[in-house]
C-alpha cells in the first residue's frame, strides 16, 4: 500500500508511520500529532505543517469527522451519490465514538480543506492515500 511516487518500493515493508493509514486518520491534522512519525510520513511525500503551526485549527478535523467528510466525498465523486444519501451513510463514521458531528462542525471543516489535504503538489498524494483503503474495500466486496 505504498503510495505512488513514494521513495519506498512496493517490496519493502511499510514504515511504522503507515500503520495509521486508514482514511480518517490519513490527514495532515491527524498525522502531525507525533513528530517522529510525521517526519516519516513527510519523507514519503505527504507534506504537512507541524502540529504547532496548525494551531487550534487542527481540532476542527477530528478523525471521525474527517472520515465522514472523506467517505461522503468518495461516494459522491466515485459513485454518484447525492449529498443527502452520503450524509445518511457516512454519519456512522463521523459518530463512531457515539456522538455524530453537528452541521456546524462539518461547515467549519469545509472552510479548512488544508486540514484534510495539504495544498500544492502533495494534495493528490494525500487523496490517493485516503481513497486507497476505500477502493480496496470496494474491490474486496465485489
């Protein structure tokens, strides 16, 4: 599951930092939390600011909410679902710690896309890493 254009070859074991790689946790807001692991992630081409540089904004993207948004985006873009349909399904991801995100939390995260994907050259790689588990799950279920 090494991302494309990564300095690691597919035949090598993924680094410890890649163990967090499931869609909700594969975000700059989550990955920056432990600097030694963040450095490994950065070395693989996934650029992100430090936790300190993100400041309080980082808390706008808890992994449950991030997962809800990313799953909804994937269902809309890859499968043609409407926003209403995705919301009914993806809220289970957003609320997996027993409290679903409120509309205001989703709106606040929408205003800070850099918390989900670092802008610039790294954005596409972040998206690949985030969508890869969803694509794999889809292929495994067919």
